[in-house]
């Protein structure tokens, strides 16, 4: 048994939620199921093996591919019985790759999160541009991309003066920007260099635009929108990113007399 899974089993004790799964001690081993299925009888759930869990992790309930394993769109309706700690470790590896190791590093006080700027500085090729984003845009990207509506991982790395996520975000840590966030940052860098339009709107009209964006950002993406396709203007992260930009532009600028 690895030290990480040994510590995890101790932490779980009788039962715990880990992102979207409920892990419960059961019959000398553990049972895993979706947190939303916590109150269901075992017979109401489809029993899956390790290979089945791989499929659960790969596709959302609507069949869409899940590029971001921390996304809150894990399908329910299944249960997995881990007879041994090794089975439990393999199951966690399928559902949240790397999650156990990162959790253990945090538990041990050994986690070394990579700040956004350090991560961006290592990028080459088409991703080198993310290193040139200004702090305000980095803040918008991280607030939008790592929002709990899109990812359940608890961000522990620093970005543009943003505080790390609190413990209320859950037990699954994020120790460095992921590929989806990197692509989102690249998309933001491309938007930043596109020609910018000047549009005249009355305050009331702008209020309607902001409200519409807030509603759109809070709703599930249309089925046709692929989660990882950040070039799609209908991706809800794009709405959230735009909201951040508009809020910054609309924020009252303090006059020299007021300082
Ligand atoms: S970088 Fe953000 S979106 Fe990606 S896994 Fe971490 S918290 Fe989630």
C-alpha cells in the first residue's frame, strides 16, 4: 500500500466527499459513487469495474468528452467497490488523475504550487504569448477558467494577486495551471490583440448587456459547445472572461482630487 493511499484511507475514515465522488468504507473495503447518488440503494446503481470507471471519467452524462477531469460534470448512476486499498488508488487515478498525489503532497505540507507567471514563462511556441498577458487579464482568465462552475479543484497557485481558493472549494487541490486553462489564456491573448471596437451604449443598455452575460455565464453550455473548445464564443468561460473585462472598463476611475 502506498503512503498516499494509506493516508487517504485514514482521512476517509467512515466516508468523505472528494470532488464529485463519495468514498465510503464498506465491507472491509470502500465504495465509490457520485455524491448526488449518496442516498440511493446499491441496487439502484450500475456496478462498474475499473474499466467502467475509465469510461465514467471520460464522458459526461450527455456523452460529451471531458477534457477537464475536475469539471463538475461527472456522470452519476454507478458505483464501484474497491476491495483493497490498491483498487481504491487505481479508481482515484481513473477519476481524478494525479489527484491523490497532489492531495497527499498538500496533506504532508510538501506541495510546491507553480505560480501562473512561472508556468507561463516555461511555455514555448503558440503558448509563449500567455507570458505577455497583463495582470488584469490573467486575473480575468483565472477567475473565469477556475470558477467553481467549471472546475472543482482548489487552486493553490498564485496568479495576478488573486488569493488561493479557500477550503470550501473542496479537497482536490490544483498545484499548477492545467492544459485547459493554458489554452484559455492563449485564447485571451489572441482576443487582446484583435482590433477593439468602440461601441456607444447608454448605461441602461450596458446594464442589460451585463445582466445577459451574467445569466449566460451561469447557465450550462448548449450541448453543441465542447467544453475544451475555447475558440467557441458560446463557451460560458468566454462570457465570464468578457464580464471581467467589462467590469474593469466600467469601474469608476478615481479622480486625482479623490485620492
Ligand atoms: S488550472 Fe483551474 S481549471 Fe485547471 S484544473 Fe486547476 S483549478 Fe481547474
